C-alpha cells in the first residue's frame, strides 16, 4: 500500500496527468482507426518521450497501450470494423446487437466491462508483483537465461501461422541484436566498417521502421477506400438484465485475460479469443452467440483489457517482454537508464508504482473518453487515410533524425520500413523479430556469464534447482506439440493404408 500511494504521488502532478490523458486519448484514437495499432503508434511517438521524465514517458506509453484496447470496440460494434486485432471477436455479437437497435448497451457494456477488468488488472499487478519480485531476487545469470529460453519456446508454440516463419523471425532478431560492440569483449561485430553501427541498431529506429513505416506502406494499398454508415446510438447504460447476463463473463474474462497476459506471446488479442470460446462453451444456449449475445461482448472486452494489463507483470518483475508493445517499452526503459527486473522496485520505485497507479487513473480517463464521445470517434473513420499517413511519414522521419541528428538513422528507418512492408506482404509476423531483437543482448550476456561461472561446463546449470526446473518446463513445452503432429501423421498414414 505504501508503494501504491507513492505511485499516486509520483503521477498526480499536472504534467504527468496531462501526458497520461494524452496517452489515453491517442490510444483511443488509434483503437478507433483501423490499420494503425498500438505497437506502431508507440514506435512512432517514442522519439517524443526521450526528453521527458521516465515516469511521465512510461505512463504516456502505457496509456496508449490500454487506451487502444478501449477504442477498438466502438467501431467494431457500430460499423463492424475492428479498430484492433483484439476487437475482432467483439464484431461477432456487438454488431448484431447494433443491428437490433441495441448499439448503446453494447458500447456501454464494452466500456464498463473494460473499466472493471482494467482496474482489477491493476490491482492484480500490485498483488502479484511483490511475491514474484521476492522470488526473482534469487535469480542469477543461469536462471535468467533459462527463463528467456522458455519465453522464446512459448512464443514459438503460441505463434500465429507457421512455426518455421516465426523461428526465422527470431533468428533474424537475434542476429540484428548482435550488431555493434560486444558488451563483454569490446570487439565490434557485424558493423561492416560502418561507424554508425558500432553502437548497434537503435530500438527506436527498428521499431519505427518495421511497425510504423511498414504498417503505413501496407495500409496505403489495403485501406485506400472504405465507406462508413454507422448505426444510431440511443441509451448507452446497460439494463439490469444486461448486467445480470454480463457479470459472470466480466469476472471470468478479467481473471482469464490477466493470466493469459502473463504468457509470452499472449496479451489482449489471445485473451479475447479464449474468453469468447469459454463463454460460448459454458453457455446454457450456445446458439445465441453470433446473434447478438451481450455475453459475447462483455467477456472478450474484459479479457483483452485484463490481458493488456497483465502483460506488464513479466516486464516489470523479470524484465521480460511478452509482446511487441512491452518489448518497445523495455527498449524505452533502457534508453531512460532504467533496468526492469526484480531490483527495479528498489532502484526506481517511483516508475514501478507510477505505472501501476497510472492504470487506475487512466481507466477513469478512458471511461470518460469513451462513453460521451461515441459519435466523435465514428466520425473520425470518415477521414481519408491519404490525409492521415502523409504527416505520419514526415513525423517518423523527423523523429529518426532527432535521435542522433544523423541522416544515417533516416536511411535506416526507410530500410526497415521497406523490410516491414515486405514482411507483411509475405505474411510474416514481425512480433517475434522485435522480441528477439530486444532480448538478444540480455540472453547472450546471461548465457556467456553462465558459461564463465561454470568454467565452460553445463554442470553448473544442473546444480541450480530453479534454472534446472525452468529448463525442464521449456523442454516439456517444446516437446508436447510434437505429439499432436505425430498423432495426426499416424491418422493420415492409417487412412492411406486403408485406401
């Protein structure tokens, strides 16, 4: 409680509250507009935060993240256009409710369910973080290496699409993280005689290029034309029957989303899909889903906000990002001279508890932004993208140049922008690449320190119970999916033999 009160003291300054509001407002705006996601937006705005106080900057970035989870539901319900990936599930029953003249209760329940889940998630962070930090203090290089390896394996298992493609992205990210001066020996690697690469590739440049500029290039051809005909919104507050039907889904979605958010590769999108599948499975009448069931709106909306909140726990307690947004946040913290992990609560308690406290304040701001301004958010969809993206490209170029006042960074931005565009066209998921890039340095350092402590022998790791347990879990997670492939192959072989 003392730490949480200190967090409120840290953020209740006019400047920090202003940037928290700006983050929530921009996040909602980005959630409403399809095409740009929170990852791209944070990457684009990251140069603006470099000169700010670390607490203010992180609070603003966090506001963008969970603000996008709020905003995506509005257009998903009214015009059947999900602003974000986590709002895809909301379209199924939310838009049906709108067609039945119940757009108001759907939007109201989405906002209120998100508020309840987001507040519960913030309380969960305060509750769970301290025991995890007390456990993580016992970690050394072997344990951190094992934990990061487990994260990569879980990321592969939960990867969208081809596992081989995700593995290619992880290896590419690890190789890019090795560019520059070796932290231990001081030797320069993979710089190819380019002086600007001695310090490595900036997280700001690569994230702005792949997620920002690449997304802009991709969406310019994909979303050039669209028509919006929003359904009318009458009363917004849900009825007593709506609350009775939604109370259980909101509670289950909050808990389920929070737990899914802890997983590498989890977060808001996965949480919303899992919640919808659970609610449909346990419903007394599953046939109602897809035809305007309010439970299909309340559960997923609660889950995606709780998932967005829960994904901060691995970042703040272990220094491990579980998705691209928290990976960029990790890079931003390092830029500010802050090292996330178990010692963060001792060395920078105002940042740790400031982020947690900002979630309470930010949820109140988001509730005030989403309910009264529904009509404004829908009208923004009518703005042609050609007017939106040109200033964004100019803004990214200025941001890349301002980092080191170097034209080389602008060229690197354009290069990674083309790379991001090509990856999208080839249906590669860029998330594993940026996660591997951010974690590449720490996992290499911990691996080499482990080998030095063990004098080159892996027996040193086997004598560490925590590291050995984590590696065993990683092995089980890696092997279990193979049994599914073997079973599927045997069934196909039997079918061929029978023919």
